[in-house]
C-alpha cells in the first residue's frame, strides 16, 4: 500500500474540489477548509491558484505532445498511431481523472499570454492528430471523410471519459473502456 504524503494529499483534494465546484468558484479558503488548515498554509504548496492551473495544464499538454511526437515519428501505420493516441488518453484518464477534468473544463481560465500559448499548443496537437487521419485516408486504411470534423469527434468522444471514472460507483476497467471507445470510433471511420 502506497503512503500518500501531505503534499500529494493536498493536490489530490484540491483537484477534487476544483472538479466539484469549478476553478473560478473554488477559493483559497475552500481549499484550506477541505484540508483542515489555515489559508496561509496553502502557500507552502502553491504560489497561487492561477499557478496551480497553469502548471497542471502545461505539464499535461507537454506530456501528451511529447508522447504524440514519438508516435508520429514511429514506423506504425496511421491507424495504429491513432489507436496509440486514443489508448494514451484513455489510460491517462483512468489514472488521473481529476487532472483531465481540469484540462477539459478549466483551460479557458488561464490568463493573458498563457491562454494564447496553451490554445496554440492545443491546436498544434490536434493538427498532428488530424494529419494522422489524413494519412490513413490517403493509404486506404480510413474511409474518405472531413478530417477536421473527424478529429473533433474523436476528441469529443474522449473528452468526458473522466466523468465515468470520477462518478462511477463501481471501479471501471480502463482496458474495457478503451476497447469500447476504439470499437465506437473505428467502426465509424475505418474503411470496410
């Protein structure tokens, strides 16, 4: 059994609270109450609520982008690459649903240049996935379709998986969740 440190517990509970109430509605006082300590103690863990958001969002996006770049440069076929991308999203969601909740719901709360930077990185990520779809169409693995629409539909299908993990009364098998999502997506886009 893994022992959870105070710092790990702080971040876990903070992410849960933000997921429950939303980023804007969660105050430093709310976090302190959840942790049963004074507001001043929060600053031992984070510089600010905005810094917490920024760090989580950029760390996740950088991690996903790095993984995607390795997939894109691999020798796998476009469909195999796309399946690896989807698998990564599902597995990450199963392990870190509150981080994904933050990623899905709260990125618009970034401030100024950080919001623009995040949007550009996010769009670049989606364009790389769209390129995989284009390559799959070109080599005959995928049927002819609007690639931008297909890209958005794939991401939309994955976007809310964290809700199943967070809200599920029974433990969800991430392998089964991945299989069902793959079947759903690829039965619609694979060439028959």
